[in-house]
C-alpha cells in the first residue's frame, strides 16, 4: 500500500511532485486476514523517515457479507463457517469482506 501511495505522490500525472503525505485512507475487510494492531504498528514502522512519516492512517472496516444460492439471500456470517441463517445451508460465496484497498491519499 505504501509503495502505491509513494508512487502516486511522486506521479508525473500531477502538476508538481508532492513532498508530504498527510493521510492514507484504506478499506479493509473483516475477513481479509488483517490484524488492526499489526497494521497500525507496521504503518508507523514503515513510514519513519519517509514523506509519510507523520501521516494518519484511516481505516474503514468492511463487514463480511455472504450469499446463499439455495435461498438467494445475502447475510452477515456469525463465525468462520458461513451458515445461512434463513435455510441453514453453508455458503461458499463471499460478496464482501476480503477487501484491502487504498482508497485515497492526502498530499501536499
């Protein structure tokens, strides 16, 4: 993510090269495997001495949503086995919750 942010801040598509990243906005799914504390620690560690050294990390956490093809319902799973609460069938289709996206960066 930081490589993308650094690349965008220095992009030739902008009128000038930016020298400071103030904030990164991420969208992270609850079943993406990301541990919030580890992400924050890694962000602070990896930005030291860079143009993002004092940047703020904003995270939008995205709930998991599954789809049951049996009864055609979307549902939020209650645990790691995605059982449809309407018909008790196990779903294999995850519609959201795996995201790990850099949404935007604030630069100057």
